[in-house]
């Protein structure tokens, strides 16, 4: 064993929510860690709505007071709206209307460890900077505008990060590397561990609008998911401030125009299928150029190994329909930090040291993945379940982000069972509503 001291105990690649929360957890534990972030914050970023399980992390890190001081909009619940009529006259689902607006409030289910009845929508520029600065205040060393170019996982008994400083490259020795590089997937690419998702190939185009009329009801600051007539396509509506709203269209790759010039018109054509949204957008002010996110779903074969752990989007990214990105990032750092602290105490940095984290986060992301797959296979089943008192709180538990404690939640098993019935009965009232995107995924072991 090399008894020389490294430059830092832990080197963190990336300063987004996963990297900064990891740095904060480690710094609070008195561990000497360093964050290398290639960009200069604040900078725009997609993924602007949290789920309530994020609150546990914000509370543990001492950030809730700052969240209030920054006046991030409170998110009390979610709404799903449907544009086209859907026959739902099945005796199991009485009370679900065609052209429905299904909604729920997070406070309907008591959530262990979460004392407030709301989470937040966030301007990611402000939020990510807040997290990174908080980690620094707690004692983490942070370098912004500095990119990690490469890594040697066994350099004289340490892992060695090769950090770019202008035209030069500087070696930094650490006992352990945390990859929090987001969709850059730093280690996933270098270790050839990245797998393209065989099912989800979604693309998004989005921007901000000022003055978009969100209505005057208590739900005006909820997240809205507006289903589109175009198969497997939807619009997000996320409050950023009292006057600014993020609007994005998500669709399959085959629907997304190949020519960049046609994509803005595609956005307007999509929202045009929902006239009430289209009219309000045209009456508001577009604040930013359109931004595109493409072909973004993937997995990583091994999310931890000897001297490394991957957290957040660096370890997994799926379709954002349920606003899971930041929550998974924060919670993956929450779980992984425990194993990392134990590994530093024991001096054992083998893959087995991170088994608890690996098992927990894989279980959670697998449940998210299946939930999303069920949603895309049969949208109407999802809205039926959240409208049915028998299943509503079980679905709400998933939407709150509590997906890590069960191998397979019973409500997901029930959803799969009903989908199987619908798939095998051409005369079923819902058969024509089956979506094609995830036709095979529920039979697959992928995820």
C-alpha cells in the first residue's frame, strides 16, 4: 500500500447537483475533497423541477433556508392534461372523464423525513451555483472553468486525474474518483461502460417565456405535463419565477426534424395542437433562443469499481417525464457518500466497498425506468391509477421520489398486469390507446 499522502482524498469530476452535493456531504464529514467543473456558473441548464425526495438532501446539507431566501417557486403538486378524447368507461375506473385533467398534491401522502408539503422549481443557473458555493463554504475545494482531461486509475497506488490548465496538464492524485460529469459521462466513455438505451430515443426543444398566463387557480405553480396528439410526445410547463415559465416539447427522434432550421417551427406546430397553450405562448415574450436536447437516454454497465463511483447523470439518464434528474443526482450522492466515507475509514477502495450504494441506486433507477415505461405504453392507465383511490397514494409515493426501498413496488406490478391484459385483448376498450415506444421494454431485463 502506498503510504504517501494524495493531493486530496476524493476527486470529483463535475460541479452540477450530483458533484456539488457529494462535495458538501464529504466536506461536512471532514474529508478533503476537490471539485473540477469545466464551466463557469451560473449557466443555463435543463431539468428545472424537483421531486420531494430532494428535500431530504437539501435539509441534511443545510440548504432549505437558502432555497427560501432565493425565492424558488414552491411546487405543491403536478397536473397531467389530455387533448384528445379517450374512452374510459371501464367499471374499474369510474370517475375518470375524457379530456381529463388529472392532478395530485404531494401532501396527500405523508413522506418520512420530509416535513414540508412542497418541493421547488428552480432556475438551474442559480440553483447549481448555490449548491456549488455551499459545498465550498463547507470546506470543499472548487475549481471552476477547469476540465479533467483523463484519468489513470492506478498511478502508484492512487487514482490520478489529469487536469487541463490552459495548454498544460496537471496531475492530481486522489484516493477515489467520483464521476459527476453529467451527460458527458467522463468515466463511462473512457472505460467503455456506456450503453445506449435500446428503447428511449427522445428529443426535446425548449425555452423560457415571460408573461405566460398560468391561470389564477391554486395549481398555477404546479408542474404541468400536457399530452400531445403526436404519439409519445408531451409538453412541460415549469414555473421559474412569478413571471417566467419554462416550456419544452419532448418527442421521439423519428418525429424530430433533421434540419435545425425546421425545429423551431416543429415546436410551434406541436404546441399548436393544444390551442389554449399556443394562444397564451403567442401572447407572451420568448426570453431565450430555443435549446435542444437530443438522444439522451443511456445506462452504464458498472456504476462503481475499484477507486471510482459514478453519481447522477454520469451513471444513468432516462426520459425526464417525471422530473427525476436532479432528484436522482442528489440522492445518489446521499447514498454514495456513506459508502465513500466508510471506504476512507477502512482504506478499502475496491468495488465491493460501494455495494450498498450500487444496490440502492440501481433498485431506484430500475423502478423509475419501469414507471416511465408503463407511462409510455399506456398513458391512460397512468391517469386512471392516479384517479383511483385504491392506487393513488402508491403512485404518489413514486412521484415523490421514494423509489429506493422496494425491489418492485406492488403498484408497478399491478400496472404491468393490466397492460398485459390490454395487450392480449384486441377488443379491450384501451387496446387502441397502447403506445408503441415501450412495447417490448416491460419484457426486457434492461435497466
